[in-house]
C-alpha cells in the first residue's frame, strides 16, 4: 500500500478481501479521489462510517478503524465527470491517522495480513464451509440444473468473504466479521450469525392479545 491510502467512507458498505464491489462515484471530492487513484496505483481503502455520521457527512465523521484496500479493476468515466468503478478487495488494514491535505480523506494505515490456514484451523474451516453451504442451500434452494449455487472450485476463504459481503447482513454485522483476526474466527462467527437468523426467521411470531 502507499504511504497515504485514499479512503472512501460509506455508511452501509464493507469490503472483504478478494471480493468485487461496484461503486458509483458522484461527489466531487470522491471524483477527485478516483482520478488521483487512476493516475497512481489505483488503490482505494473502503471503511465504514460510525453511527451518527449524518450530522457531519460533508466533513470527516468518525470511521471504524479496520477496513479493506481495493484495486480499481474496471472504470467507466461518464460525460458529466461521474465514475462507475469496480474494486477488488485486497487486504485488511488498520487506520493509524489521517491526512487533511486533500478534499477527500487519506490515511496512514497498517496492513493486517492473515496467516494461511493450516492443521486444526484448516480442518475447522473445511467443516464450517459445509455448514455454510447447507445454510445457503436451505435458504435459496438449488438452481434449475440441480447444481449447488456455490461452486465447489471456490476456495474456502473466497467463499466466507463472498457470503459475508453479499448476503443481507447489517453493516455492523459485516464490520464485526471483517475485524476478526483469522479466517477461522470469521467463519465461525458467520455460521453463528446465519444460524441465528434462520432460527429467528422460522420462529412463529407471537402477539399479545388483550382480554
């Protein structure tokens, strides 16, 4: 990563490593950010805004310190100066401090690389993958061809991160998943979260009846 990473804070988006994220860029300060990124290493860091951001969105409201760097892989510049871009998540980072020299936000960050899963952790993640596949299959069923929607060729890490990003989870739930230090911990929390949601969805609703 560069010494100063442009950061794009949003209230409802969390980016995970090796997952693709389409974005529409329309604010002038973030148009400038994209233009500068395209002229350099094409890197942008995605971070989540903390609750209460509405009162200072045009300024620099507080953010969660852990985010994910992304590489601009596709870009479309529209006639009015807006951009449609696609980011591919690369690596988690922790924000150390910010620089205020530009209209958009930039931060000094520490990379948070994850060690490869080995031994017991690898076996645990493989088992958790099976539970995740079962939850997804029971929730969305199978495709018309009868093949599972999750390709067997997808790696364990890619599967966990894709589900964490694309499933209908609350932004704070996604942020909590991102902040786990290991893939095993992230997979365990994702399984617990989805199983809880399945139980809640299947539980009959009760109503209070006045007599």
